[in-house]
C-alpha cells in the first residue's frame, strides 16, 4: 500500500483511539472527534479507522 500522509483529521482520530480507556466503537470515536472538529463526517471516521487498521496503527476488535 502506498504511503498515506497523516492528515489533521486522521491524527485526531488516532489520538481519540489511543487516549481511550475503553474499546470505542466507530460512533464513539466520531463523537469524540466531532467535539473538537465539528465538520468531520462519520464516513471520514470510518474510512480513517479502516486505513489505520490496514497500516497497523490500531487493531480492530470485533464483538459478537
């Protein structure tokens, strides 16, 4: 996969996941990021979470 630069939105999403003391859902990450960046979309959060998983920055945990 080609190098993906760390955008401001992606950095906020990554920080929201890394700072969490729980295992947040995509919606919870969205709500946390939207608190400081109201113009972020849920689609952007999903896309960036998937990219962060693909690049090994975070891991996906499936429940159920």
